[in-house]
C-alpha cells in the first residue's frame, strides 16, 4: 500500500489539524475538486467520508484512502495511504490544496516523502 508523509513546520499545528478536520467533516462539498492526475475518480457523497479528531490527532477516511494527522510541538505530521499511486497522489493534492488555502497569510510548505515501512515484531 503506497504511503507518504509530510512534516510541516508550524507553531499552529493543532489549529491547522482541527481546521482541516472540521473542513473535511463539512459534508464533503469541498472534496469534489479534480486532482492534477490524468485519471479522475467518482465524486464523493457525504456519507462516504469519516472524520475523527482531537486537538492533537485526526483521521480522515475516504473510499480511496486515509489521511492521518498529528499535531506535535512545532510540527504538523500528515500521513496519507491509499491502495494505489493514483489515489495516493489525489490525497496529497487534497492536503496540499487545503494547506495552501488555510495558510495564505503565512504560507506553509508541504513536502512529501515516501513513508518508511512499519517494523513488525518477529513472527511467533
């Protein structure tokens, strides 16, 4: 499963996390934008979006992937995962677009890196 992470330096990590989650929870109207990829995906219905958050952690689940957010001092950590590269890029574009919009006054930089595989314990 393709994954990517961004560590966004900001003193307002919790504020951006809550703002993104509240926005995503707003019936999904904003999620109908088209990605920059060459393939399009069906538009989402509000009942296909699941969002949970606190001031320090958030999760956005869509039919084509998941976005996990974590506010830590000085950084907003964002991890996206999807079944394929096309959907991963769509999630990255979604985060990029909204972070640019929400941080207009003091623009934040989102730089994606492939996630490291999760280490699993020895098989027993």
